[in-house]
C-alpha cells in the first residue's frame, strides 16, 4: 500500500488515534525529568557521540578486536552479509543443536531479517518473550509500531480481547492480570526452550561481551535458561570499553523511557564455565551487515551511531500523529525515515524523507547527536538526483529556478502575488480558502502578506533617505 | 566465493580507505584505547554512598533492611519473609552457605533455584550508589537463576561493597576476576513492564519484589 493511503487510513482510525493520544508526550516528559540526575547532560551526550563516532572511523579493526576477544572466551562469531544469510546461519545453529523451540528477546535485527518466518519455515518454533512482542506475535505476527514500545498503538481492551481469543481464557481488563497471564504462558517456554535468541544493545571489544538491556527480565531468561544462546546484532554495535558502556547506559534508558537505569543490564561473555551453576553451553554471535558497511565513510555514516533509544519518534509530531505502522518497515519515526531508504532502497521509500516537517526536535533529543533532519534533506537531494520526484514537482522547481534567476521578473511576480493574496484576504489578516492551492488551506489558514514586499519597502526607504 | 566475514571487512576497509600497511598501526591504536580506558563524565554526589544507594534503591521500588553483622542475616531474612507473609521456603546461593541458616526457622536449600522456588537469596558482587543497582556475577557459588526465577529476591549487600558508579564496579571487577564471569547482571529493582498502555506493572518475567539487606 502507498504511504499516503496508509497514513490516510491511520488518521481515520479513531481507535488508533485515541491510543496514540493517550501516550503522546509522556515519554518526552519522562526523559526531560530524568536528565536532571545527570550533572551535565551535554557533556555525557558529547562523550557518547564521540564513543560511537570513533568506533565507526575504525570499524573494521574494532570488529576484529571484538571477534578475537569473544572467540578467546569461548563464543563463536559468525558473519552475515544480509538478513537472509543471518536466517540461514541461525537455522544451521538450531539444527546442529537439535533445537525445536526458540525463545526470543527483542531484536530489531531479527525483525529486519524476517527471522521468525524463516524459523517457522524450517520447522522451528519461535516464541517472542518481550510482552509487547509476544502480543504482536500471537496477533498473526503483526509488526511493531515503536522500537521500544512495540504495542503503543493498542489499548488494553484490544489486548484483553486478543488474549481471551488466543489463550481461550476469560477476558480480563486489568493490566496487572493481563501481564500475569502472559507471564504464566511464557514461563514454561523459558524453561523448556533449547535455544535463546537475543539482540545486543552493545558489543564490548574490551571483553568480547554483549550487553543486553531490558526491563522485563526476558533478556536474562533467554540467555540463561536454554542450552544455546545466539546474539544477533548489527555490525555497528561495537563499543571499545566497559567504561564506555557505563557512559552509554547513562544516556540510553533516560532517552528511551526516562529511567536512570533499566531494570536489567546483562553483560554476557562466552558460554557457561566448568562448574557454573547455570548458563548456556554454547554461545554464538551473528554479526549482520544488511547495508551498514555501505554507509561508512559517506554522508550517512552518522546514522550508524544510533543506539535505538526511540527518543526521536517520541518527540516527532508526525510519528505521534500517524503511528509507527505508516512507515511501512521495521523502523518508524525520524530514524526510520533515514534508515528505511538506505537499507531498503531509495525507490522503495520515496515518501519517508518527505514525511517530516524538519522541525529538528529529533536532532535535539538524539543522545548521539545524529543530525536527522540534515540526513533527511540529503536523502531528498538524492531522490532528486535519481529522478525519483514526480514530474510536476520537477517542473515547478525548474520554473522557480528560472524565475528566481531573473530579479526584475521575480519582483513583478511577487507584486502580483501580493495583490492576489490581499484580494483573497479581503481586509483580514488571514486567508481561509486559496483557489490555486486548496490543499494548503484545507486544514489551516494562510497568513495574508504585508501590503508591500520587503524589496519594495527597502527601495522606498532608500529613496526617502535620498540615497 | 569469499566468506561473508572477508566480504564485510573488505568493504569496510575499502570505505575507510585502509591500506594493508596501515592495519598494524590501527590495531595498535585500538589496543591503546582499551588499555588507557577512561571514564566519561560521571555525576558526583556528596555524602554517604550507602545512604545514596538506599535512597535510589527505594526509588526503584526495592525494599531495604539493615543489620550489623553477617551472623544476623538468616534471622533478618526470616523476620522479613514471615512479616510479609511470603512463607519460609528459600533457596540460598552457595556463596552464603556458611551462614547459620539452621536456627533461622526457614526451610533452606543451598543451590540454584528452579522454576517453582518462591524465594531466592543471593549475595552481591558490588552495589552501585548512583542508581541503586546490584551487580551480580554468575558462577559456581552464585547461580544467576536465584535472582531471576523466584518471585522474591533477597540480596545480601555488604556495606563496604557499595561503590559510586558502574565505572568503579568495573575497576574492581577487572582486578578481581581471574576469568571474567559468564554473566554480570545489573539488577535495579523488581522486573517490570509498561508495554500495555504504558502502565507500569511489576513482575513481568522476573521477581515481583527485590529486598536488600545491608550488612555492616
Ligand atoms: S536516531 Fe538518535 S534518537 Fe533516534 S533512536 Fe537512534 S539514537 Fe535514539
């Protein structure tokens, strides 16, 4: 479906609009409140930005360092050029260890790769264990609408109806009871699954570890109970040291949910040791490229600093109005408007870089200082270069350029436009209906212009001053 | 066909403009960054670390109790559990096996928790004052499951183990471990979720309650 029709549908969906409005602004307020407990937020942000940027400058070497360290500590590091290859690797691992059921903690890379469908096709049962992801999975594998709060678009009534239908239980409307019901459904899965798949918030080169940040504890379950643990992450997730992890953890949960720290941060290094009471016998890393390497050294390299906090969407007026599903791929909001065209192809996401007001709220809150509006603007330029804009837009731009290069003609045009607009305004300071561009005034007024253009006023003033 | 690894690294090198001759210098630089690892900007606070830890832990909805000596631990645990109506059945991490559990009146098993154990008692490697967080390390003496599977987690926190922040805890860990533990778990209060209507519910998959017993 086309972007515009997707958006239209979402705007007309009163239930979705109610759900979106309920949480609108809440995370933004929580974030702001949580920054107070950092003495100097800007300094932490600057440091976080530099940590991420410095790794990207030497990414090949950092990855080799991480690989060597992880291997030395008993993990197996595998590489995948794209999502399909990642799926094949994961399925191979599952087959090697005779795995029937996989418990999954949230991994956006797994969404990128379409891993669940691939596992099912291979006869392996994936079970999502993050409450939000679980709700989506039992609702016919609905895609998430937010990278941190996957079911932000749903009401408790919708969840209640879904649980009653799928679990065959009496409908509950109390959120505590719904959460308890999911806990009871998932507990046996954690205890019974042969393999756990997690994402990775950070890969630490110093120790060859993966850091996993969750609130629910499902990340700990998936990486503690099953015999095999696979951490599936993008190649850009490496950071140098444990000290860097400490810095980034000051800024990630605050930017995401306004927490000073998430409930669980697990730093996992290799498989279970001889004599350990628990933990997986085998640990694998699958490092996925999926379009990332191509961004290194170019205009879009800053995007790879992203730590997937979701702050940009929590602050985006467009995202908060149209919801995450309108964006059409795994990543919504401003970061999605940049990543989707880069990873999926410019022509597959023509409208996304345009679906922004360039208000720069996202750029201001991004904890790793990604200039999101600049990147969207660059994508717009690339669209123009690739001839991907509609002919009407191209023609009007060319016409505009032609006129703008002829000052006299331009001045005459402006004078004419001013007269026309003031005639429309009919003495008021705003125009309610504009015949030549009805779309502009469909849902807002257009301000009436001043009687004289700036150039005319300036010229008159110069004349009065006798210059 | 070249391997995915060679392919990805090759593309990165090309985009970065890395000549083969420059690689050793880059590796040396990376090792240097790790060896000279520096903490970033850290919030500072005046006053007692333990007081700060307790205040932050309570804000995370952990409950806190204090006792004077390790010998008091079993009785304090029993007192709290019975007061809360949480029963007498506990599984205790081997690291705490040396305490006198026999006279506590609790029904104690030393070992690793299973899915049905109602209460897990653990020690703690370090505790972090900045956020009220426990740092637990997995091992033969300290099963990770004891702070995960039971509905109630009691952590015994020696007062001298409370450090300012994660950086300080890592500095201790770098010196303490001959072999880096499989899992370092940072636990900040009971398990929670806010996935449905952004309403916070405790006990998503892990413990419903975390009780801290500060010793010393
Ligand atoms: S782009 Fe920045 S704000 Fe958005 S998710 Fe990534 S790190 Fe967070």
